[in-house]
C-alpha cells in the first residue's frame, strides 16, 4: 500500500537476514479488516506509507535463527502452524504499561501491518513471508483450530476477548451488540458463552445477521429496515422495559453511540469498542443518559498479548459451536488484493481473506 | 413550598400520632441544597407539591413510640443528637435493589423533602419537627461531630462518599473536581483523604475556591477568569501532559462534561455526579474521548444507607482537618426562608442552613 | 422436625389467618438438602426446634390477602406457579446490609425451614401449605421451567449463582469444582456457561459424576478411587502444569480445602462455599499456598434475593441444556420423610425431593 | 555474600564494559532488608551464591553508554539522583505477565541482589557501583525526596503500595496491620492516607511501635506484652465488636495468620503479604474463618514497576508527613556489613542502611 487512496501494488523484497531470535513465517492466511480500509482511506495518522498491510496473520514457521519458543518456553519447529500477536512492541515501562495497567495506550506501541514502513521489513501479512521480530508473542495453533478458524476470528476475535473482559457480564444479563461486522459477531458469540441471558445483535445486511444468529445471537435487528425508535422499542420489549444490562458498541457510528445510551438499563454498562477512527460527534445528555442512569461507559482500545492467548483458548474450546470459519467469507490472492479492499470497503461480506501465495 | 416559582409559606401542622416504631426529631439544622433550588424552579418531575423541603437534617430525638434503635440495635434516648438517612424507602426486592445492586435506582425510592407531599406528614427538615417513619435509618452523631459539622457536610457529603466509592482512586492518582459547591468541596476533601496524589478543583467564585483549598484541594482554577483552553492547559501542565487519573464532575453543566472528557488521561476514570437535572446536551466524540482513551465514565446517582453510615465515620475521623462547618455559611430562620432560597440560587455562599426554631 | 436426632413427625396445623400482604402457597415440591441433614444432626446453632424443614420450595398460589405482586409489581393470581426467596428477612439497615454489601451476614437474617419455630407458622416447605410472609420475594416460574427443574436446581442453584459471581471467571479459565452434590453440579454447569475453558469436577460416587458430566463438566475425577496426589497430578496434567484459574470448594471437607489450595494456579482464585458447618480444621501454609501464589481466597455465604432472581433467568435460559430435573432424583411423600432424610444423609442420590401431598 | 551462614566478604570487581543502553549507578544508600537476612540464612531456593546483596538502592548516575531515559522518555544526566526498579527482568509474554495479570509470578523474573550471581555483574546495592542493565526502569528522585527518604521507604514501601492496591480500602474501614517492620510501617502509613477510618498496628518492640504511631497508626498493640486473646479483644473493642474491614499480614508468622483470621470482620479482606519464606503451617477452620465470614483472603507477592513509580509519587506527596527517613535507623559502611546483618537479624532497629563508600 504505497499511499492512501491509490491502488495497492505488488512489490518484491529480498528475504531478510534474521537476527538472533528472529524468524520467518510462511503466510497461510491474512485478512482485510476494517482498519485496512481505514488505512487505505488515510484515516489513521502517522502511518509510514508505503506499508505492507495485514496485521493478523497465520501460517507455518519457515525458519528461525536460534530456537523460537512459545510463551511457556516450548520450542517451535519448522512447519509448525503458528499465530502471533500483532502488537510487536510495547515498552513495558511507561505509566500506561505499568501503573495505569493500559498497555494498549503505550506511546511506543507498534502493530504489524500498520505502524511499520515497508522499508523496515516484512511487517505485514499480505506478504508471502512475515518477519517475526525477536520478542514477538508466538503460539502454536491448537490442533483442532484450522487456519480458517483462526483468521475468521482474526483481529475481531482478539478485540472481542478484550471487550468481554471489560463488559463483566453477570449470569442472566441481556447483552445488546451494535454492529454485525467481525468484531460484533465475535462479541455476540462470546457474550453468549460468558453467561448472557439474551444476546441481541443490531446491524446489517441480513446475511451478516443470519451469520450472527448462527454464531450465538438470540435476536437480530436489521438496521436497514428499522428506525432508531423501532430498534429501541424492540430492545425494551425484549427486556421487560428495563433496557440491556450490557451494551457493546462495535459499529463505529456516532448515531449508534447515541442509540446505545438509550438501550442500556439503569446501572448497566456500555462498552465503546467500535470507534477506531473519528466518524464525527454524538449528542449526549449527561443527566438522562449517564448520571441518572448510574451508567458505566467503558472505552476499549486494542488488545493485549493476554487477549491473544485467551483467543486461542476460546477458538480451541468453541470452534465446533461458533462458525468463525464462515466469517472469513472469501479468499483473495495477491493479484486480487484491490478487489478485496473494495469488497471490504463495501461491507458486502463479513471479512475478506488474503492468501498471498494464491 | 406550595408550588414551583412561588414563595415558600409558613404553615402549621398538628403533631402527628406516631405509629409503633415511629419517632419525632426536633430539628436543629437543615439545609438549602441545590436540589431545593431545583424544586423551587420546578425542574424535577413528579413532585407532589405542596412539600416540606429539607432532605438532610439533624436534631435531637423528641419522642419515639416504642424504642428507636440505631442500625446496630442500640437503643436511642430522648435528647440524643441524631442524624437519619433521607431516603426513607427503597423496596429491597426489585431488580435495582437486588440483582443490579443499584438501590438508588429503585422505582419505589422515596426521599425526605422531595417525594412526599406536606399532606402525608412532616417529611422535611424545614419543619420544626420531622417525622421519622418506622424503618428509617437513624444514627447518633458521634460525640465530636457538631450539628454544624454534619449539616455542613449534608447531602453533598453523602453524595461524595458514593462518588469516592465509584472513583476507585489509586495512590498517587491526580484528581480533578469540576465544581466548587457542597458536593465538589466534599469530593475534593475525600479524594485527598483517599490517596490522591494531587487534587485540582475547578469552580468559583474565589471565596469558594479558597474554602476548597482549605478543605484539602492542592490547586484551584477559577472558572470565571479562565477559558476552557486555559483550564485544560493548566491540568495538563500539572499532570506532565498526561491528564488526570480521575475526573469528578460535580458542576451540572454540559460544558463541564465536555471539558472533563479532555482532562482525563488515557485509561482514566470520569465520574458524572453533578447532573441531577437536565441542563442540556453535550457534544462528545466517541473516538477521541472514550474509545481511544480507553476511558471509564461512571454515572453516580444519589446515595445509599451505607454511604450515610460511612459519612458519619468520615466526619468523626476528619472533622478537625476538614472544615465542613464552614460550608454551611449562614443560617436562616423560617421567616427568612425565601431569602435563603434566593441566596442558594445565586450561589453566593457555599450553602445556606435552616434553623426552623430561629 | 421436633428436635435433632429424633424422627420427623407429622403434625397438623390450622390454616393461618393471613395479614394484609400475606399469602399461602400450595406446595408442589420441596427438597431435602444438606442443610436439612445438618439440622437433623443438630449441627446448626440457635435453631428453634420444633421446626418445619424445607427452605427452598415451589408450588402454586393458594390464596392471598390483598394483591400479591412479584418484584416488578406485576399482580399474581391464584393458581400461578410460584417460587420464593427463602431468606424472608434481612434488615436492610445494618452495616452488613448496607456499607459492607454483605446482606447474607445480616444479624437479623431469617430463612424458611431453618430459623423459625413451627410455633411461629408454616415457615417450611415440608408442609402442604407454606405461609408467604408480607415482604417475601416472590416470582412466577418462567413458563418453560417446571417444578422439577426449579427444585432440582433448588438451594444449590441459588448458592451457585452467588459462587459464580464471586468466582469472576474470565474466558478460558480452567475451573475445578470440588464436590459433586447439588451445589457442585450447579456450580460446574454455570462455570461452563460463564466461559470456563475447562471444567473439572472432583467427587463421587460415579453416578453423580456421570450427572455432573451431563450438566456440563468436561472431566470428572472420582474421589473414591484416587489419592490426593493423583487428583492433583490430574489437574496439573489438564492445565499444562499451571493449576486451575478458579477452584470452587463445594465439598465441606477440611481435606478438600487443603487439596484445593494446591490445585489453584498462581494468581488464581479459590471460592470456599461448601463449609456450612464446622467439620474441622485444615493445615495451611501461608507462604506456599497464599502469599507466594498471589492467591485470592473468597468465602461465599448464602445467597441474596438477586441471586434468586438470576437463578430463575438461568433456569429459563439453560433448562434444555442442563438437566437440573435429574438432580432431584427421587420424590418422597410425607410418610416417607424419615426415609428421605436417611437417603440424603447417605449421599446415595444427588437430592431427595418432598411432595407433601403424596 | 559467598554462601549462606558465612560472613560477607569484601571483593573488588573491575568496572564493567557497558553495552548500549547500559549505565552505572554510583551507590548512595542501599538497605539490609528481611530478605537479605533470609538470603544469609539460606532460606531462599535457587540463589546463585556468591551474590552481591542489596536489592533496593539509590544513588547518582555515574555514566551511561548512550542516553539513559526515564519511563517517560526524558533524558537523564550524569550526577542525577536516581532510583531504579529492582526487578530487572520479567518476560512480558508468559501467561503470568499477560493473561493472568500477575507479572510478579513470571518464571523469568530476576531481582537485583537476589537472583544474579556476583559472577554475572554488579547486580546488588552493597557494591559501590551498580550496573543498570538496559531495560531497567529508572527514575529521577523527586527534588524534595532525599536518599534517606527513599531508602527508608525501600522495598517495604514498594511492597506496601502493592498491598494497598490489593486491600481496596473503602473510606472509614478499620485496618489492622500485623507487623511493625519496614513493610508494616509503610502499610500502616499508606492505609491511613488511603482513607482508613482507624489504623491499628500490632508488633514490637515499643520503639518500632512508637515509630509506627508517628507514621500514622492510630493505635499500637505490643506483641511482647499481650496474649493473642488480649490482642483480639482489643481489636474487637476498637471496632464495636465487628472486627476490622481490612487486615494486613506483614509479620511472616503462622500464628499471625491465625490471629488475623479472627480479627477480620464478616465480609472483610485479609491481605497476606509477610510470608516471603516458609515459616511453618497454620491451622485454619474453613467454616469459621472463611466461608461463614464471607471473607476475602488475598496473597500479595512482590511488586511491579507500576508500584515502584507510584512509590515515588507517594514519597513526593507525603515525605513531610510520614517520617520514612527514620525507618532507616542506622547506616553501615562496607567494613561493618556483617554487623549490619546481625542487627537486621535481631530486629533491634527498623532497618539498617548500607553506604558502601563509608
């Protein structure tokens, strides 16, 4: 991706010399996520174009200089099926990393496929091989978890593990998820698995809602065929007029934020997790929506290595029940990559995958 | 108070027949708080005018039918100096009271001086005697705590004990308090006593700020002589550019809410506790202010019996260090009550007190 | 139950005069739980024998004086299928009820079937009709939930809802449940529904373990055929040598407590919920088991009205997946009640039910 | 310290070649803490004797290879007064560091003065110069904080910041601190500064108790002149018979653990932070002490970089009110080091300091 708003180009890079502890991953699958569309639109600041996109990626260990190990110190072998945590650096020392316990806000944070220039190395999954920098958190895929499972979950699953941690769902809580993209679907699936009494997904189009229902949602409300008033009425109807104990915003729209404030019940929680770029302002009434409601609103940014490791456990446990492999709806080769971006931009399918060897 | 926007009248009521477990308090001091001004402005819905205002009140036990006891079962004697929790009914059974753990949102909640008609009895502290309904939470004032201490704290102190519980201050956190009224001053004082590294109060006029500094604030920013930009710059300057770990909104202004969102640091918390009436909308950017900041926003409504009991402990512990008695700046007799309301409306003094026997 | 260690007798009581707000329940099913065996053994102090046992009970509304309502204020009609919360009084005012947020430790707490003498009224579910005191928390059974479902869950389900709240399971945590009685089985089932990555139940006999597996446990370890070392080795084996993120003690044995301390991982949590009577001391090494492990140990006593209300939601949601009706293995009529107690004492079946009309 | 139980020897080491990012600290003061006595007694396993003891140390920057920066990226200059976090390595990747959020349980954790052999470099503060490995968390001492303040707080202060985080003190809670050593005194001081309603320290000898009172404790109970029954009675007397909301164990004795369980109130919390070595077993009754009490017991191991950074804020804020400089009672030169160890072993003074240049 040479720059925003221009076509992605194919470039060839020499295979890098590996430092001690470094490794190369042979890419099996990467994804086109919403962030990649934002990158293409130039909506993120400070991106050192040209970049190699693809922040969540899976494949096999191609080669390592020295012994590559997983987080428990087990040696990994060439050919092992691997996943790695896409945040490849946080400082571990700053106030955000330590006293504030919010490493996703570390000023030194670097993310594959986003913060590194193509000149710096193979830091993106749309390349056939990805450079695993020393210190990157690497894990073997559990035996039962396919590449398609993992990448179908992708960054949306990691984000969702974080969202669910922030949501603190108590047995029986009704959960509303705003958004039926990769984040919303995983959040709905995990909310159900975390004890939600009822999971309601709001989004569209209908094909995504059907998938959301298959992922575990109990009800789906079509954004395209309802008014805000109807959606609110539906949620109130499903919650005996109380509103939802937990609302999860995974839509990225200022209007969604305004709606969600109305849908949460007194003493409920509202996790804001879809606003990864600035899409405009919302109008909020601090009295009606927050103070009198005794509401908790919790922003949720990025994910941590722990969420990545838990995501693998989640995939291992639930892959038979939750069809993550269907989220990654279609796979594109490198020559089709601009088409993949356009499909992702159009939201026509839940997620486009990238197989750079195809 | 016969109705909104008309002068308060003096009326005489017969001394009530007490049911078993009921009691009468001889009022020593009550207060004119912001809510009383809102009541007078007709800004609260569902108020059964005429009412006897005065929700937080202290005095001596006049008489009881049967033995009145405190919460630990100790008998109270006539003449004992008492305080009581102004929320005299919550159901204890509804979802808000039980599963949701938010009794201040109980639909059956009733509050002295606000929710009961004068026709229902002496449910307000601007009366010379107040009816203590069976079941009301009653406590002896600790020996060292004067009527002036207690009523200087008043409802603002109870609210602040709840705010501090919600704020979860960690040792060393910088705390910004927006508002230098009775709530803001107590919140600032208790923030300092809860381990805040630095307490900054924003408000006015200067006399209130001086009192806030005497109550424990480290810095005071005058709302009247600064711009929003200057206030933000000051907070950033005092926090090494990070923003405050905790911001407490006790101002009740939509602009304050907007400012506070900018003042909180990444991963910080923002307690919204000043919006007891609807004063209009705020403009919020979910990306900039919440999602990317990984911010917690926590509405805080009313107070619970536990906050009342802790407030008494707080007064007992800190009354020598925190000059609550100075918050109640001037005391008015019943014939001066309309003057007291006007003074409270004008914010000229931190709090007007009422001595209905004067 | 006239006194400890003597046979339970059948007595007839006149139908009580109902006060305003009081009601009578026509018992459908009650249970013989572990507490009833403790009562029979005289292991609880302060019990005002003779008592009518049966603390968790379900049936139909026989008659009410005035309109009986559920917690949301909906009127209940004669013939409605009801459940009620067996804790019929807590004061709502003491430090335990308020400031300490632990109403199950209220000194005034009274529980059906345990704390009320038969002379005080029909306060136990082994009677054909149960007196619903004004103020008791009453709820309609959800349409899909049968009497057998509800009573199969019974007090063990309520306790388990509380346990799960205390356990704060995070997605992927391994959970070990010690004990395969009514509490242990429900705790295992709900742990799985709350996102546990793996649920291991330790107990016996094999029939109970089989039921525990059907309720949702992934692994069962037979207490009767293994040594403590073998059990620990098995748990370590299933957790990559780390130990369990959450251990739940629902066994009531000092040896179980000692074992559980070894099974919890560093930074894990251990909920102690099975020691409802004093069964002796445990030997604990504060260095090895707590301090160095950075372990959380959380006692869990009784349940609150909110847990009762959530239990009904849980039954409604999961009754098709979790066979609670099988926990109540056999139903006894009043003339068989001493036999039922002996069966319960022998632990031969998970739970004996009581149908006082049979 | 060549080996356990033999005298500490003076050895000379060449000044090390610094790698990029490495630095040398010119020691001003180090300490002899309880852990050093344990090291000398050989009570810690896996220690690679010979070692250079002294894990918490302060001094001036001697020289750096490249620019040494603090955690916010500010450059440090030669001669700057510095402190550094004694845990110089945790992996940041393992389950303990990430998913479990307990980095003090990281298997790769290394600590100055304890885990590194003298053959590996100058990793201990009893040396005149200390090697600051690249990646060590370094901070300037706040201007007002003297070397004596910092080292008087020392590792006990860091541990106490962690303890207070675990204790979650709510305004008005009574706090009992068991132990009047460096940890206990700092914990008592910080408990008071965190809103404790009453702080009671149990320990001895009287000189330490006097200092604890000066540090902020409200009451001190002398371990040497009281029986366990008297101590419990005293705590109950000071808490209206309820027991303490929070008990902090900083004594390291199995008997203290048993006593503390009795002193905590229903629904209270007990932080176990003094058992850094195995001093034997305690006898615990799970029914009486944990289950029925609905008690939280929280092990607390080590401290994190965030606690170190907060400790500096705490020193800056409170150094005028809390006389940490008096905890470091006497300073020893290198030739007196064996005497210092003996004094520390005897508990005759709160803490012995080491000035290796004296």
